[in-house]
C-alpha cells in the first residue's frame, strides 16, 4: 500500500468527488479489504477528517455506515497537497543540482 500521507490524500480525494461512501466502496477504490478500509475510515473519523452516519435501507437503519468528508478534512487535503507539491519541487531541484556541472544560478 502507499505511504501514510499518500493513502490519506487518496481517501480524502475520493470523498472530495463523492457525497458519501461506504467502507466497501472505499475498499474497492483502494484495492484493499473492506475491514482494512473500515479501520482506516474510523481513524480518519476520530481525527475529525470524516463524518459518518448509519445507512438507511427503506424504513430501517442498517448497521452499515456511510462516511463523508468534513470541512476539517477538506482543509487537511489542501494542506497535504501543498506539502506534497513543495516536496516534489525540492526533489526536482536536488536532482538538477547533482549533475556533472556545478550549479550556478547566474552565469555571466
């Protein structure tokens, strides 16, 4: 599975395009077991990044829950994307510096 922040970005991005989703739907998206997805969604819920409610089936309430992204989740996703972008920019810069020629920002 992807790294910690990569997984968080993937899950929060998934919810960015969905109103609500079950653990089973997230599991299919990530390619993991429903139990693994459920555990991860519960963790994000406890951190306030996702909200949840019980799923209604007709007139009865199911044991299954649906999750949705919260405002805090949107803000965290925005921050993670900015952090990831800054990290990738620094990695590209370091690759350029490691060339055979010395890096001279200003040539005369």
